[in-house]
């Protein structure tokens, strides 16, 4: 079973928005065993929409369209699909009542534009949008399905999950798709490929291997398309077990595993507590930990000590050390980590101090220079890292290095 | 001048990654006056790649391809393009020397897979990739250009900027594209459309208006394609000036303006300082401000007081108040803001305390309940906000509400 995803909107073609709708739709379809063959993004243009839908109908059994369903003049998807399926429009009382009620709750009058949202092609099945004013629409032609969904992400998500997927599963006999991803670190892509070449060559032909390099990590994905899911999943497990024996020190987890999840797991299992003291990373390390459910069990407190006064007052950093070595120095990083550990009575504390730029760099300490320290029951370690030249990149990399150093310390490396 | 963007990789079709490369490429092309007609994503499949490139050659003058250039077996873009352009492969000494040097810096041997990265189709112009091991490639056929770039975002970005765009500008006589976006708040899309209907109808036909609704904001974009840029830009300015007079209280800025940028601007201009005290938002507010260059001029410090002890010790919150009202309460939010303001000697302080979930909710204070307070020279204000049900959404919305409350206090509302 093949699918095409079609996202409509000039904002996609000019790079004004990042298309996350198609990511979410692809995940839903894959999870149900439907293979996405192609994703297409086009503008709010009648001829283009018609052309793309006609082509999708030829290429695949299922087409999911998002966008272009708003009440304003620039949105033409509904009208265009009605023409394509040679359908009249009808007024849907249930949609009208729902739109009117939604607006009334916000104290807004039901106007002519809202009335147009309750007009739907007579030939389609209306997919009721509980969270928005634009309904979804389900069209069929010659055994092919075309679904049109609003572009607002949480409305689209609700309709995919509650309306589209149950109908697709009922409508088609679907096989299964299995993906499983191993996250490795410490080996660049070409060395990793060389190391595991024999294993790769011996993979059964229905398993497809992909290498996905990230900064600091290479993900290895095994995929099996349209198979008996349980058997394929077991075979992938076996293959990853074998792979683990070849590169035991390089596997950091599976799927979307992140370094902070690894540390989160270690701290939680061992009942240890954590504090952070951040200068250049400005709260990013704290926010990465606190974004994870259960962080309150170990995360005691974080200090974003941007000013020197805050470093002294909240973390007990010696003002002389700042004067002598500068705020971006090994000594200050160490004192920040130790101060955070002491203040919070935490088992571990991690600290960063660096030059995020664009200003503030010097020949000796250029923009991107970051000192990172971890204080623990067994002492304090500090490292200097060069984290790039762009402010966002520096904050991101310094946070990643700091969390990795914390992992090493927790593992006693 | 029309372009097609083609991104290659199974990881895109299964929803494993968000395609940001095409966003960045679209911005570059638009800025140079090249209209992106379609974006297509396909898998690492020979027939699909050939079909998509052939179709792109028919549809547009320029095709930018990313992905599938890695050294491993799953990456087949280079080989497929060589076949499509009926070209032999040749060994490029400059690329080989560069790859060898890059690897040597990291202590890695040059192996057979790396050698294959220096093989390029004889018919293409090699685009030297200073930051990676896979070179870009520039093909021409019958006046059409096809460029193949690596999928690693910062390598792709470097090649687009330093190699592709200068060559496209030299190769074609390009006109201009002008986009300008106004950010509005306080009017839902249908009411806004009604309010500005007369203005919209009177727009000159070459200006295209788009409504882009976001949670809490509607963006209005005016676009002019392939025009004389200066005249179009001036006309858009005039139209937005007229629009501003129709909805004076609803315009919060232009382009990608965010609430934190607005606050950043006010604090910087007025020489005021800021501190944060975050519980449920866990450092997100601090990180939003500190992500902006120049934040160190006003951002003094932030405290992520996850534990009650941290609230008491670092912010001076009265333990009795926590015992009596609970950590998530108006009283504690007020004391956190006042404590942060006092500790940091800041002019303004913003505090959040709430239940980010998934655990910790009750009937009286369900997951998503957040108290937000701002302490300022003129006193302290606190509001309660319901911020949704998903942990990430709650953190995001609570941070946005807090920054908006800070803006209101700075504006004396």
C-alpha cells in the first residue's frame, strides 16, 4: 500500500515555515504499514493542486493533503478539490453549528467567512474537526482515497489520529513496516561502515540499512517494509544484538535516545541529584533536563549566572578568581560547579562559562571558547571546548558537551 | 526563473527527520528572485531519483538536490546522477587530498569508502565542500542546471551560500521576489479578514496576500514575484502603513518578530535589567532571552528553583507559604519574582510555578495550571493560566505567557 503526502501553501515554498505536518503524517502512515512513496509541497495555485492530486492518484492508493482550508481568499484547496471531483458544494449544518459554538466561546460573531467554512463538496465524507473551524474531507475515486486536512498542526494531528487512521485501517488490508534505529557515538561514518562491513553484507535482503550521521553520533536504521511485523522485529533485534557485540563501546541507545535521556536514566536509577550553573548556555542545560517527565526527582536547581555578581552571590565564586582569570576560565568553571553542588546540596553539578558571541571574543579566547566543569563526590573535572562561531550553535554544542561530560563522570570515566 | 527542490532520503519519508534543508534552500533561492515551484522528497531509490530529476528538468530551469552523498552503500545519488547524465566517473585529486586532510585532523585513516567520495562524474563541475567529505556537483543540460549537495545541514548551507548562489546569479538574468510579513495579535483570522476586507480588495493585483495563523497571532504576508524589487518593496511599505492605521492596536511587529525580541528591545533601549525565577518552565525563559545577542546587557541572572529548598534558599520564598498554599500558588509565584528581583538587584523579574505533568495534577490544580508573576519597581502582578496538557506544550505556553506579561508590565498595562 503506497501513499503520497501533499502539503499546500506558498509559505512552504518560500521557506517561511518548516513543514512538520508531513513528518507527523508520515509517522502515522508508517506505523500502520503504509509506505510513503513521495512528499510534495506546492503553492496555493489551482493548476498545481489539480496536477499534483491527479499525479498522486496515479502513483499511490492513498493521498493525504494538508493546508489551504482557511476562511480567507488565499486558501483554495476545498474549491479546487470539489472541481477535481466534479462535485457541487453543500451546507453542512453540523459543521456550521460547531463553528458558531467555537466562535461564541471566544466572544466572536459568526460571519460570512465562517459560513463558507461550513460549505463542503457534496461527494466527500466530512471528517469532524473537534478543535478547529475547518473540517477534514475524505474523497474516493476508483479505489483510491484522497484526504484533505487543515494545516494547523494540532487540528491536523487530531484528525489523522481520530478520523483518518481508523478509516484507512478499516478500508484497506494493510501489512506492516518495522523501523528500528541504533544510536552510536565515537566512530565516524566511514570507520563505522568499515568496522561493520561483514555484518552489513550478511543482512537478510529484506532488511534495509541506513546510516544517518549527526554531529557526534551516527544512527543506524534497519527497516523492513510490508512484512509480517513480529518476525521482522525479532530479526532486527537479533541483528542489533550481533552488532552490539561488534561495537560494544559505541552504542548509546535506540530510537531517539539523547545524551540527556541517558543521564536522566542514570540519575533516576541511582537516586542521585543534580544542579546546574550556566553562564553562556543560559538555561539550556536546565531546560533539556526539565523537559523530561520525572526530572523533578533529581533536578534540584539551576542558576543562570550571567552577571559576575550572580556568580559570586548565588554560587560563591571568588571575585578575585574572576578578576585574575576572567569569567571564562577553568578556575571560574570549577568554582561555579562546586558552588552549585554546595548550594543545592546536590550529588552532581555541571557548569558552563564561555563566549557565545557575537561580541566578547579575543585572540586568546575567541568566540566559541567554553569551559565546562562537573563537580561530583569524587572531585571536580573541567575541560575547554571550542564550540563553533554562531551563537545558537555555540549554546547548543556547549550544552551537549556539558551533558556528555556529566555522563562520563557518572560512568566513572 | 523557476526552481524545484528535491530532497532524497528514506528518513524523510518515514518521518524520522524534519527536512530543514529545503527551508534554507528555498530562502536562498527566493532572496535571489528564483521562484520555487515545487518541493519533492523521495527515497534512496534509483528509479525514483531518475524520475524526479527528469520531471524537475521539464518543470523548471534550476533543480537543487540534497542528500544521498554519504560514503555508505545506502547512498546512491551520485551514481544515479552520473547514469542520468551518461557520464563516466573520474578521481578528483583535490577532493581526495581534502578528505584525507580532514580525516587526519581527527586521527582517522583514509579508507576505501573515503576514496569513493573523491570519485565524481566527469561531466560535472565539482563544488568544493570546505566543511565535509562529500563534494557538491553542478550539472548542466540544455540550459537547465541540476545541483547536488550533501544532506548535512551546515555543509549544504556552506555550499549554497559560497558556491551555488554566486554561480546561479552569474549564470541567469534574475528578477526579484519581495516578501514582507506583518505580525498581528488579538484578532482571529476571520475577524481580521472582515476588518481589513476593503484594504485587501484594493491591493494592486501583483501583490499576493496570505494569512498565516499561529497560536495567539495571525501573520499577514504580502508577496510580489519577479518584479522590480525596490518599487515593489516601497508599495508593500505603503500598504502596510495603511493597514497599520486600520488595526493600530493589533500590530506587534514584522517578519519573525517574537515577544522576547520585543521585550529585549524595550529593556535594552530603557537600560533596565531582568532576572528570572523558573519552576515549571525549567530554564526556558532564561534560554529564550540569552539566545539573543546582547542579552548580557540586561539579563543578570536566572534561577531554576525546581526543589522547594531552592525556592527558599536562593529566592527567599517563605517555607510557610509553600506549606500553606502549595508550591504552585499565587503567593509562591509572587515571592519567587520578588526574591529574584531582590537577589539579582534587577529592575524586573519574572517567575513561573506550575504543574508541567504528566504527574502531579489534582482536581483543584490540574496538569497545565501555571502561576506567573512579574515583580517591578511599581509592584508585583500575578496571573493564573491554563497551559494545555502536554509537558512540552505547557512549558512552551507558560514561557510565552510569562514573557507577554512582562511586556505588559513594561508597557505599564
